[in-house]
C-alpha cells in the first residue's frame, strides 16, 4: 500500500491518533493508544459471553412478557455491539496507528453506522424501561392492560427504523449526524432522569402515607407493603442501570459538544477514544446488573449454567 505522509493523515477525517505524533512523544502516544485497544478487546470478550448467557437465560425466565421483550432487545443490541461495533473500532484505531488509511476509513464508517444503530437502540430501550417503571407505579392494576406485548414490539420496530435512518446521516452530513446523535443521547438521559425523579417522589409520598395510616390505625396492611417493597426493589435495579447509563454516555456527549465548540485538538481526540470505550463498557456492565439485582434473571442464569455444565 502506498505510504501516507503525516501531513496527509492530518488532513484525513479518519485519522484519530497518528497525527498526534507531531506533538506528543511517540512512546507516550502509543502507550495510550494500545491501552485503549487492549481494554476494548477485553470488553469485546465480556460483552459477547455475558449477553449470550443472558439471552439464553431469558428463554426460561418468569418475567412479564413485555418486560422480557425489552430485556431481549437490550441484550441483543449489547451483544451486537460486542460482535460488530467494538471489533470495528479496534480495527479502525489499529489501522490508524499503522497508517493504513483505506482500512481505517472503511472500519471508521462501520463504527459510526453500527454504533448509531445499536447504541442508540440500547439507550432508547433503557429509557423505555424507566417509562415502564413509572407506568407500573401510576397505573397500578391497569398496568398490564396498557403495557402490552404488541405495544412493546411496536416500540422495538420503531426504534430500529429511527436509528437506522439516523445512521444514514453519517454519509450525508457527518457534522449533523454527530449533533443529532448527541441530542438523542441527551434527550434519553433527560427522559430517564424525569421518570426516576417522579418515581422517587411518588414512593416517598406513599411511604409517608403508609406511616401515617399505621400510626392512626395501629395496624399495617402487609399485602400492600409487600407489593410496595417488591416494586421498590425493581425500581432500585432500574435506577442502578440508569446511573450506569449516565456514567457511560454523558462523557461522550460532553466531549462531542466541546469538540463542536472548540474544534479538534490532541486532547479531545484522546478523550474521544476514552469516552467511546466508556459507551461500549455499558454493554458489558448491563448483564452483570441484571444477574445481581433481578431475581428472575438471576435464577434463569443459574438454571442455564447448570444445564450447560450437566450437558458435558
């Protein structure tokens, strides 16, 4: 392949790290870059294994069918991030360091397209989960009549259509594509924050009411309290996923906003590589939270592992 000069690489939209060799010491630059590559390789393995296990376990779980559909959608997209987006990101960074511009350009486009679709759907599904928990609290007994499997399936199909269309903006106008992507991230984060804030204040209000009724009547409605405790545990699990979502996605959106205002610099480029890896980290953390906090999934995972071990 024809050698490419540093000047040409600097002008390239693909180049993320190689032109930094002009200003940074070579050893320091390569250390940071190879650390990002190594970290993503570890995340690829964990994302694939963990999400495959969760998908297999969901087949035998006792979750409400619409909730199971949301978890399947989320787990499938996280699995595809480990199978498609992260390997392309590793290939893009590696080819950039090796100054293989053609490979870098192709894999870079795949990263943008698959990342916009898969990470976008994952983020949208997590936001839908927060809406689902809020509706479960507000609707009570009518929740199962409103949140149906058909409506959840329609949401999943709509999500694939919206984020697939968004990914095409990368070829039409990369700047508009990135701005739209950041706006979607911020809107999802704001939506989740709003839902969990309403849930928190509603639960606090109901807890005060229960305390007042107990002090007035001298007795406790055990079935109602049991349902409330079960719901609070479900909400706390969802909020843990939300906090992880905030930590993983918000830095990426902030870096992109700073880049749009101040332009591309050596520090922003390294920050991009780090925050993109943080977004991919979310695909490996989610399955761990499911097993840890959701009893039905934890039991299904144990049964799946037990059957797998006995099959040999």
